[in-house]
C-alpha cells in the first residue's frame, strides 16, 4: 500500500472513531446499548397522513403486510383534518377474493371488513378534496 493511501486510511479511521465517540483501548468506559428503532410494528400501526383530490379516486396503501387467518376482520378508520367530506372505499377479502367495500362519505368514519387467510397491504380509496389521516 502506498504511503499516501495508508495516510488517507488512517485519517478516515481516526475520523470514524472520533465521530463514533470511541475511546482509546486502554480507557475504561461503559457502553450504553444502541437506541432501537420502532421497527415494523411502529411503522405499521397508528394513523397515516394522506391526501385526496376531487372527482378522482386516490388509492392509499399502508405498505405493510397484514397476515390474516380464517374469519379475521380488518378495521379501517379515517378523519379529514383539512378540506371537504370524502367518499371512501376499502379493500377486504371474501370467498371470491379481493373486494372493494363502500365505507360511505363524510369527514370521518370507520368500517370493519372481512380479511380472511391472506397476507396483504391495507388499501383505501378516497374521493374529495381533503387532507386526512387513516388507519
């Protein structure tokens, strides 16, 4: 290895050690565990922000696989926080497969639909000029 590359590598490693807050090997220190992230459960649970436009169905997808079982039901809810009332359809599964269920129109609502023994993303379609939260 050339002296120039070696010097660059040492500088890079020194910077990484300083940035990470590393102490010399001879120093005694207690290392705290690294902070944990929310993981899939944190991302897939709770309310999501979305928007819809007038005159056209906007499809919202939560991006999380929901694993079902025979007889399982899925709950959807929505709340408009800015804009007009919206009309909503939600995805569920019946004996024929994927089905869109009419959840009605309004500024908020909730519906429970059959899900069954499938793994799929929750999806909702909204029509109307609004910013909303859904789950």
